[in-house]
C-alpha cells in the first residue's frame, strides 16, 4: 500500500498510539489513554477478494518421521519455494516448509526426543525456532545461527544492520535441530527466526505447527480425532498478480531490513487466513470440538467470539494456554489473542440447530477483518467427550517470595542507528551484548512496561502472569504462558524459573516488525 493510500481512520484507529501521536501531535500520555485496539497499519489487497465462508477449512498434514529407531524420532523438512492456490483460482508464490502453508504438523510425545533436519533451498539464509520449546541453546534458533543456501557467500553472514556475532554457529545447506520435548503437552509452532528478516519470512509462509502429547492428557476424555482442530490464524495482503504484498525496503530480503514508513508499528493484512485459507468454513457435528488456536499474524491482535446467525454467543471454554493445560477450565464469551499466543478451547455445538452456522468473529476487526471463519453444523452425532473439572496438577507453584530478584524492562519506540527502532530498556538488540544473566534454577519476577501493544515472548521457559497494572491478572492470563500481551501504557508482572538448559537465549516482542527493528534482548543462563 502506498503512503497516500492510508486513510485517517487507519492511522488513528489501526496505527495505534504511534500513529495517533504522529497524526495528531497528541502527547504520549493522551495517545495511550485512548488505548487503541491495534498497533500497526493495514495494507489493502489489489485484487478482488472472495466472499467469506466459501473455502473449506484445510487441516495441515501430519509429517511422518523418516526414522523412529534408537529412542529418537527423526524428521526431514525442506525449505523451498512453492506456488499454492490461497485465493480461489489464483496462484500465490510462497516460501514453505515441505511445499505447504502452513508447513506440515509434527506430532510428538512428551519426553521422547526428536531431531528435525532442515534443508535450506530458499534464496536467503534461514533459522528455525520451535516457539515454546524447552530446547538446548544449540537448537533454539538463535537469530544469527544461520543455515546458508547453496552459493551464499560466507563473507555475507553479518546481519542486515551490519552487526557481527562471533558466537554464531553457521551451517551450509542443512542443520539438525534436536528437541528433547521434556515439557508439558501443548501446541507449539515453528517458524523462521533469521535476524532482521523474521517478519517477511513468516509473512511469505515459513510457519508450521508442532503438537506435544502425553498419556495423562489423552486420558482426560477431551474431544479428539476429527473434533480436534488446529487453527493457525494469520492475516495477509495480496498484490494484483496474486503474490503476497509486503512493504519490505528490500524485497529480495537479502541485505536491507525493515519496512516502509507507514508500517513501522507493524504490518496488518486485509485477508484473514485460517490454516492458509481465506475466511474458511468447516462442516461440523452438533458436538464438542477442541480448537487449538494460534495467532501467527505478524502484528494483528484478535478478540475472538463465536456467534450464531441469530446472534447467540457460544461459550469458549479455555482448557489450555501457551504451555499446556490449565489447572481447571475458564469460560469466556470473548477471547483476546496476541501474535504468537496460543489458546486451547472447547466449543460445544450440541445446542446449535442443524443446518445453521456459527461464525468466529474478531471484535477488534472492521469490514472484512471482522470475520475469521465459520462452522456449518451439518448433523447430529453422539459425543462421549467431556471437560473435566480438574485438567492438570503439575503447574508450577512459584511464589513472589521465591524470587531471587526483580527486574524491570521497558518496551518502547526510539532511535536505532540513525532511524526508527523498537527498544528494550532503551537499547536495540545487539547479539554481542549480554543483557540478562541468570543462574540455572533461579526464580525471578519481571516487570514489563509498554508504550503500545507488545506481545512479549521468553525463549526456553514458561511463566505465570502475576499482575496487570498492579491489579490481578485477567481471566485469559491463566495457566503457564510463554507470550504475554502488553496493552498500550500497561505494566505486567510475570514470574518464572530459569530451568532446563544453560546457554544463550532471547526475549523479545513478537510483533514481528518490532522484533526485526531491534526489540530483542539476550538472556544468558549460566
């Protein structure tokens, strides 16, 4: 979208506090007091878009291991260019894992390690991060641990901002990522994490799901089989030729990182995709369904609601968060979800009339971005699933008094190497700088403070939300999380224990444009 295409409504209503201040000259406090629902700017597709609820919901294929011997499951994934029909009748070039978007789903068992060999046949270096994984540092996907494509000069291994990382571990063409999976069953996701270019790489298709299961969860009686649906929600914009439109300063994604000025706060698309399909519809039984929801958008926040055509709202019964099952179910009528957050939700269609429809809508959207997907209730069916009152008993019981220290971090806009950036504690990311050092086993409380929306993600560990703005957590903060949504002007306290593995990790904003423009910091576990 060209700069002159931005309307005043988009700057004020969608651009968030950054756009609000720029457009009106308001002070920071006045802008933040309005708490805009979205941070970023929306681009417009340059071709006609299909009507909603016409395309069937695709279910990503489950990847088969190439070997299961020796107590480890081994997988192979090729990162390659492919062309897919996303909008009906139109081919869209993508960067993919195994030729599909989303990439294939990996299903694994708690405590059984896996190794995934990634082969890079794309035109740029890549890095793979298993988001939410308790992973040794060598396989965590540090942004400078590049996998170089064929013919890429090793002298060009520095990041787009010109920084060199002497600790980077670079491989040519392939890399083995080993995941012990010594963690609670949950929905994880894997995506590209290349320094300075994470946002456009994910936008072009480099994202897939990873589900961890265990015997205790299997025994709960939750909906399963065809009534367990993974839902990767992502927004995109399409150019006139059907390609994905992204406002990169360097469309080749080889040298110069960043986006054009209207999108410095984040890139929002005008097409809502679920599992790679625009506003899809799924034929469902009149029964309970388990929806495993991921917000894989770069910058868009959603507030999801399930509504029948006659206006009746269905309960969304949350049973899990980013890092697995809650202790007990929490019932919502609307569920906010920030980029990279995951929610495990039960929805019951048994009271919905056969032949009618349930729409999943985004209360933060407008126009076409208000719709997400729909369910068409096709038939009566027997349902022996249940929602136990107790879901798990293994959640950590950290107390504030257990913390060996309290740290405070501000997430704010600022200047970075002569241009606009997004900073943590006033500093842009530098791979050679140690920002936080913690001893293995330490419990810490972190206070996170935002200017605009910042979904903050910690690698390696899960955490609990202690407070928002000095008040108790909100209902959707329940359970063990690895990403927390900070709203404009808000402070959030979290508590965690740095266990698992020693090494160099990260914490960062998961608005992918913010991440690429400096909003990351190093976390060293010793």
